[in-house]
C-alpha cells in the first residue's frame, strides 16, 4: 500500500497521489491508502462504500459543507511517473483531479476544528459510465452522507470558482438506405451518402450563449461518432451519426431532446443518454460568502460535473480546484504548483474562518 503523509503540503501530496496509478476501475489501492492515512485523524469519522472514502467532522456546527473529489483518471499514456519542471508537475491526473484531491486531503487531516462541519468524499469511477460513479452509489446506499448546506467539487478551474454546469445529451441520428452491389449501385440507396445533410447541418450550427443567474453558458452540438458500411463491395443500408448536445443549465432534459429533434427534423433521432446541468445559484448566501472568502469571481462551467448531483438534491454547489481544465486528459497534462498552494491557502482560510468576509459559524448556511 502506498503511504500518504497527510501532514505534507498539498503540492507534495499531489505528486504522491499521481504516482499511484488509478485509472477508472483500478482505484482500490489509492482508496486503501486514503482510508489508512485518515485512520489517525481523531476528529474524523471515516466510512467506506466500495472504493469511495467518506470522512466527516461532527462538531455540532450550525452548518455542514460537502467537499468532494474523484480519485480516478483517464488512461495513462506514457505520462507516469510524474516529473517537476520549472514549477509545474507533469503527469496523468495532475489536473483532473488529484491536485484538487491533495488539497482536500491535506485540509481534512490538518484542519481539526473548521468553522463548519465538513463531509469529505473521495470517490471512484467519475470518468466512466454514470452507473459506476461512486458518488451516485453513495447517494443510493447512504443518502444522508450527501446532506449539506453547500457543496464544493474540486474539479480543475484554474483556481477560479465555476458555478453550476452545462447539461449533456447524446443521441443517434439514423439514416436508412437500400443495400445493393456496389457495381450496380443505382439499384440501391446509399445510407452513408444520406448522412451528408446531417453533417452539413452540424457544420453550420451556431451554438447559443445563454445567460443563467448572471453567468453566460456556451452551448454546443457536435458529431462525436459515425458508423456505417457492410462490406467493401456493398452499398450500405444504414449509417448512424452520434451527436452530443451541451445545453445551458436553464434547459431541462425534455427541452434539450426537443431541440435536437427539431434540428434534425425528418430524421430518426434516438436518445442515448442525458444528464441535466446545474444552475450556479449565485444568489445563495453560502455561494456569496464562499466567493468573498476565496476572493474569486464566479465563471460558468461548460462541461458537465457532479455538481449537478448536488443541485438535484437542492444543494447549491460550485467547482473549485487547481489546474487548467484545458489540460485535463491531455498527454501533456500538468499543474502549476504555485496554483495548488494558492487553492490550499484560500480553502484553509475559508474553513478556519479567517478568509475575507468570513462570518464564523454561519459560514455556508442559507
């Protein structure tokens, strides 16, 4: 079992965490290490569900905050072990999102008396099928562990606060044809050729900018896969274009599907999966206090994150963590160590009530 020193700085802990490979489905060793390292923290009540580790303070504070981060990564591509170059830590997971997890672990162990009660959650399988998502499994097995007045997800945000998130929808657009020998193609109908208008529609599509609670979310509609063909000498009778629609959090799943069906009117559209977004909730006092304490201005989160799960429970939630999201999943993934330090410092000030604009025990309450 790798040893985690939770008395170390978040920057040092980031490197240790990243050097423990934990591609989705292979998080057990890291979950073991986290659970073991937290065993000495007398102020925390530790539980485990699968490869998700939960640690809670029970200090009788007036409010409770849920702070979560996923411990899995996308597959490694010759970018482990990590290396430090000119103040940057390079390697898989440095951005998405073990730097954020390192900050959380350091603070969970070192801040024994936060001004709010905190539920820390480090969960598995975020990067893969939603059915496997550790946070979803916690919600099913122990829903009381997700109860709080405010939630923070440590996704990479370049040290800024990103409110809410876009929703996401995948659908198939199916084109039908008639099979024929390619030497006598005129007796058939080529389904791949029939996809040309669909691709033209996508190429010409102008995404909307939608303002929600003071933040402007950029939408998007793109082809993400295409399949078709029977054999090298057969005119295909079917072609399927898979599209992904990223929609503003003010739009629900039904309206998102209706929009996709309208765009591809006359074609066979089948919903594959959908996850609604989360409004930023910037008018909530807990969010306003957090923004003041970490000295940040809220920005929109364009991608879908698990803040939507908290939003669905009626809990205002934001994304806040070190790392440039544009470098997430990249082969040159890397995080600036000074940014890790800054996020740790600001979160520590917020949790201890010494941040700008802190309101003591009321921190995080509506």
